[in-house]
C-alpha cells in the first residue's frame, strides 16, 4: 500500500557504502524505520544531507507489514529549518531533542496530535531569535501529554510533593521513593503552566535548569521501560555553563 506522509528525521545510521537506515516520526504512521539508498550521482533527487536529525520531509513509501524497514520511493524537503543548523545553541538543543524523541516516541503509532506538536515546536524554535533557554524543558514536559503520562497540576498547592509514579501533586510524602520535595515540585508545576512565548518568564540559574532536566528525564524513565541515558545529555548541560 502506497503511503504519503510528512515525517521528522530522528536518527540516521550508515548502512554499507550507499545506504542509510533512517528512524523517523511520521504524521500518518507514527514511528517508522526506512532503508534509504543514496545514489552516487551528484544530481540525484535523494541526497544524504536530507536526512539530518529534525529535518522535515514529505515521504512516499510502500507499506509492507512483514518488514520492519520500509523502503522510500520518493522524498522531498517539506520545509527548511535553517537556524537549527546554523545557530550553535539551537543545534545543540536540536540534537538533544532528536535523541530524546528517539526513545520517548519509540512505541508510538498513528498519533497525529503528537506529530503536530513536535513539528510546530521545531518551527517555533527555528523562527525565534532569543529567549529559548528553557525550550527543551517545556518541550519535554508538555510532550508527556501526548505519550500518556501528563502530570496533573489542577490540585497543586504550595508546599505539595510531586508523586512521580502517579504523576500528581500530593500534600503528604508518598509511600515510595519516587517523589519530589516541595521546592522541586513547585518548579515542575510552574513549567507545566508555561508555553514557548512565556517560558522566558521562568528565570532559572544553570543549576536550577540542570536539576529540572534531571527530574524530567527521571520522570520519563519511570514511565517508559528501557529509556536510556542520553549521549547528548552532557553536551546540552555544557551549553549553559557560560
């Protein structure tokens, strides 16, 4: 069955001399993996640089249920995101987001709302000029809505703990070890109420931002089995040391 869908490249692995294995989040089918042959001709329509992480593509492929690697029949650049490649801060955030999504969306199927959230977020990051230091934090915590474990903030009161297993705030210490003390819980509650245009209002030190990053990653590890340590994690933390 021929399918045409928009997709976001998450990871590319070289396969042999002339092929790539490309992991992609697609609008129509969720997570997909493709085998892509790269012609050696410089005039070829399919080029290696089209498959850099977070590139937005339009893909035609023949869906075959019996195989885990689909074969692309045609591919086109959907929209360039130039500042994600040219701005070193955005590039570092983008590489982290791509690796994060590789594992956070691993089991996702046809989730159009999830896809649209990611695509629109990348467009926003590409277009903004400044005040995006908290982007990855807000992006990650709001993504939890689309993968099934959005923290419940309606009942939050100052001084509450945050139960990370059940994704809710509570007045008393939970009966397990996976919870946040009130100071950390307040930061998570604040991040949940922010969006991209307002996130700069949450002023944090480097240590506070690092702590939020650690907490959100721990939250994902509790809810997604096998969620690993991210290789881009220490690079991202270095970004804000200056």
